[in-house]
C-alpha cells in the first residue's frame, strides 16, 4: 500500500513539475514577445505637427505666362515617424492602433510570401502569435478594402481581444481605428462587426476574405449587405461606393473555421469629438 502511495505521489509530482515547466516557458515567451512589441514601438518617432508660418505674399510681376509643362508624379516619401521602423524591416507597410485597447502594432506586407509573418515576429524570430499583416493581394494605394490579419491569442496580444467588438457597449467606447500607411496618417470609423466562417470550395456564399476590389457599385454593396446580414449590432454608420474600407480579421471558435471581423471606413476629416478620440 505504501509502495502504491509513493508511486501515485511521484506521478503527481512529475505532472506538477512538467506543468510548471510548460507554464514557465509560456510566460517567459509572452514576456519576451511583449518586450519585442515595446522595442518596435520605440522605433516610432512621435513628432508634433509643425506650426504654420505666415509670410507676406508678394505682388506678382507682370510677366508673360509660360506654357505649362507636365508635372512628374513625385515618389511617396516615408513619414519621419515610421522611417526607423521601415529601415529596420522594409516589409513594414503601416501601423495599426485602436485607442484604449492593446492593439498598437506594426503591420507587415509581403505579396510574394503571403503567410511569412504568421509565425515570426518583426525581427524574423519564431513567434506563436506572429505579426499583423496585410493581405498579400492588397495594394495599399488602390484596393477598396484593405484586409489585416492577426492571430486570436488567449492573451490580449495581436487580435486576442478583437472579438470584444461583438459587444455594442465596447464599440461605443472604441469607434475609431487608426491605420497609418508609411506615407499617410489615416483614421477609420467602424461600420460593423460580425462572425463568419471560411466556406468550403463547394459552398455558395459571400467570402468577405476575398473582397479587396470593387469595380462596380453592385460589388461594393454586396459586401455591405453581407455586413448588415451578419453584424452583431447596428452601428448606424453607413458607407457608400467610393469609400475606402478596412477589415480586421481573426480566427473565432464559435464554429469550425470560424472568423470574426471588424469593418471600418476611412473618414476625412475626422468628425469624432476630441474627448472620444484623442488620436494624435
């Protein structure tokens, strides 16, 4: 009897030690990756907007008007705030931030390697949570709907808390998304949040994860109809053909191959009250 008891105790002790080891590895990994986040965030230069300089306008002299010549399209220039991030990793395409949430991350884009950042961090190190990335088939300058993917982690990392937007009260406190490209600061207003799933090839249905371009108003409205039919609540925010859309997508476990997505439209100028959206 004593021998059996010792065996049971040894088994429980072994389980405890192994479990403790796995937990230690998990939390050490989480700590290291959070430090990586902070390191990347520190590369962003927070520069205040320059004050306008008032200079007198001289009276134009009477001269003969020259023939106009075609003006070459200037090459886009990376904003100073993201110059160091881009220098560290040229796969960088922008920065995603939702005020008042843990979402404050660099976004990558690798058209020739669609899933490159699914399991590595910004520096190329192995990472269970990967890095946020833009759909490989998106064109940052021309696509009507930009799709950003991120893992649904059990922690708040990446898109771990994106499904909080399934609650209307949460949306009311976080109505706006900042997605800056390397060249332009951009603000988006959320129009809807919904659950969906990846459809089998043999199934009919709208595949939101394939919607990147809208050549016609009908194609654009098809996505809006899908959002309305599946949305968790009505935000009352409308979009129309010609609006720039942003879709944040992550895994969901409500069904097999489930997905959860938040969709927003680009707004210019930003109509949000300063108290609700203290974006720089």
